[in-house]
């Protein structure tokens, strides 16, 4: 019998104790004496968020398929338990065994969003692991990071021993085999890190040095160890159909953010939106075979008892077998009471027909993401969507019975004018007008159009990585212009408008394009009490501003300047396959409002064809 790390008195006095007890359906239990490697897989947010993440489920299943590895899960304790653990000196523990994380060989942390960075320090701190990699001993786990934020790992460089750049199904087995060999031979932590640096896709920050110019920009970034490569190449799974996939995903005890079976239908995106990091770093687009997905759907529903199935993709409408797959899911599962969720669809006749079959139209809303109000701005960002497409889709939706539509926009995009801002409200009004064009007797009451603005954050490996940002005050000013324009519209009673937190956006921008010097800001913010920064109720901008001030770090240097064409970026040592020259060409096309066709219409020579497959080679086999 395993003993719980938290006693009943603690569990009964904290919010959602089921977050911390483990033993869920499909969780994996092993004898720790019979494995060679113990791996703690961490999502640095609360259980409900982490349990919704497909990437961790994939790696958890893949690692546990090995008899010599036991992979367990760790999540950030919410603030109530965090306080208790510090007071009672309870070390952070893994869910399955309830053993302290510090007893493990590896602590793997997935880094999905910049605003989780203080939570990463919480994980290390509560585990009793030194925050700085250079201070760790043979007694500490190897701390490895993965996920989209590792495409600029530099703000976190001093806190990690390793970063895995790319998709986890490729070289993790090689890395674990090397560790097992070195552990058996009694070799040192440093010897293992040197061996790991020689594995493609593995980045060891300790083995690199940054040098800066007088103006603060990066002068050079070079290896200081002969085992470390000049450039680290991202890992890509070219055959996604036969890649590892969890047939028995762990089923949470409490409702997770996404409590459903997830079918990943493809990786990558053909669209080339210039603000979208995922669309660039996950190139080339690779599809899973439809017959395999049908098999996955049956097996996973059987193994989990979930009552909903969702398709996962950056742009589901671009999956070439979508029609066959969706019609199969409807035919096979709709009568069995299984809900079918279809996110990331373009609103066209087929999509609306399908959604009418799987949704309660009276309760559900449709989501469009025009991203910009004016056609000029949509061309700048290469959205590939005309106003005619938007209004035609909305009109078809209203005729089909929908009355609720959500519209997503971005403010603060490069070249944005006040006219572009006002067009957000005007386009929303034109969408509402499409509803009132329907004869009154065919309408379902009033329509409700909810428009939301997030603020643009330039991300590494996008054409907009050269762009400047604005201050929080300027973002709010822009949102106020849009709000005022909404109040001027004819159908204002049908329109609602809201916007995201501008202060969080500013911080996200610093982390996204920061260098190693930003690490001290993150550490100071954590020391001051910053935690769960992506949660409104626990975000403290004043503490962050104090951290910048106390460390002498200028937010403006990272956000309020356009980069020069030749500037060396902190992430330039990573090879994602997409060439910097292509990204800069796209930046120039954006400045002239020139649209680039999607990958199926025309190859733009981005460089992803170098991986030898996917959409780049469709029809060439």
C-alpha cells in the first residue's frame, strides 16, 4: 500500500484534494525497485489544466511502455497547498508513488506559455532542487524542458540542465538509454550532460556563452564545450500515423479543462499566418491516416468512458480526410450519446452542416477568428480570409439557426492604424446585420455577437519577430477606441466587446523574446511572491514591475523597439527548418500588405521541405 504524501487533515482543508492523490483510471503503477529510470513529468499549472494537455499524455504513455522506465506526473500545487507545504516542509511529490520529486532521475517540465515561468521556479523550490543548474549535485534530478516556449529557452536557461527542442517521440529513447548507461557506469552528472549535448535536438545551456554589444543587443552566442553543437536542430516526427499515441489516457478524478478523448488529426499548418508561432515551428504539415484515427476513436472511448471526442489540429478544415472522419464519428457515436467537438474549423457550408448534426444549435455559439477588422490588416498578417468569406459564413450560420457568434481579433499588430482598429467594431456590426437580413419569422429571437481582442505579442521564428510592441497604456488606449466605435454601431444592442489584460501582454512579450538576462527578473518576481501569473486573481503586476526595477532591467529594450534586419536573436542557434531569410522576406511582404499563398496552393520555399515529407512532398511520392 502506498502512503499519501498529504494526510487527511491537510486534504480536508484545501481546495480540490483530488488534484493531489493520484491513482486515477489508467494511471501507471510500477515497482520502483524494478526500473532503472524514474521520470517525473511536470505541467507547471494546476491539475485540471495539466490533465488536459495531450503532449504529456503522449510522453507518459511512451515512457511507460518501457519496462526500465517509470514515468509519473507532477502539477503545480495551488496557492493554498503551496502555503501548507512550505509551513510543514513537505517536499513536492509525484502523483503515482507519492514519492518526493527529488528522488527521481529526471524532472521533465513542459513549457507551454510564458506566464508559467514563476511556476517552474515553484516546482524546483518545493522539490528542494537548487534553482540554478550550476548549483546542482549528483543527488539532484536532471531538469529537462520541452514544449513551444523552448524555441526561445534563454530566459529560463540558468534553471534547466537540458532542453529538448522539438517533438518528443524522436530522440527521447536515445537520451534515456544514454542516461541508463552512464548511471550504471557510475559516471558524473557533467559526463552525462556532455553525452546528451551530442544528441541531436538536445540543448545544454551550461555549455554556451552569450556576449553582448554596448547597446545591449546580442553580440555572439557560442558553445564553450567541444561536445555542444553550434546549432541545435529541432526534432520532427515525419510518420505521425505510426508514432506513439496513448490508447489508455489517464482519466482525471475531477473535471479537467478538456475532459474528453482527443484525436490529433495532423501536425503543422499550411496557412502561414505571420503572427503565429505554431504555424512556423510545427512545419511541415503532416497528417494521420484516417483509418488509424477511426481505430483510435473506438479504442480510447472504450478505455476511458469519456462522453466527448475532440479533433485536435491547428486548422482542422485543412485535414484532407476531414469529411470522411467526421461522418464516421457522427455515424458511429452520435446515437451512443457521445458528443463530437470540432474546434479550428473554417465556417463554410460543410462545416456548418456537420456542426448542426453534432451541436445543440440553440445553446452553442460559433467562433470566427478574423484576427483583424480591415482587409488591409488581414493581408498584412496573411490571414487568407476576405470579408466576403466572413460575412458569407456568418449568413449561412444564421440561416442554419445559430444566433450566437464569437469573433476574435488582435490589437497592436504591425502597421495598424486607427481606421484598422475601428473596423473591428464595423465588421462586427456587419456580421450582426447579416442576421437581421433574414426574414423576421425565420429568426430565433435576437442575435448576440461577442467580439474579443487580445493584444499582439511578437514571437520567435515568425515573420513578426522583428516587430515592436507597445506599452500597456497604449494597448488599453487602442481597446478604448474600439469600444467607443462599438457604441456608435447601428446594432450595438446585439454587440459585446471585451479585451485581454494589457499588463500580462507586456510581460509575455519580454519573456517571448528575452535573453538570459531576463532570468534574474523571473527569479526576483518569484521571490517577491509572483505565482500563477496567467490567473487573473493571482497576477500582481506591481510585483513584476518591482522585479524589473530591482534588477535594473529595461522593459522597453525588449518590447519597444523594432529589431534591425541583421540583429542576432537569442534563439538563432536553434534550427527549426524554416529559414530566417524566408521569415524576413515575409516580414517585408507584410509591410507591403502582400499575401503569400498557403502551402498547398504554392510552395514558398520556407525550408521545411528539408525534413523530407509532409505537405512539402504531397503528390511527389
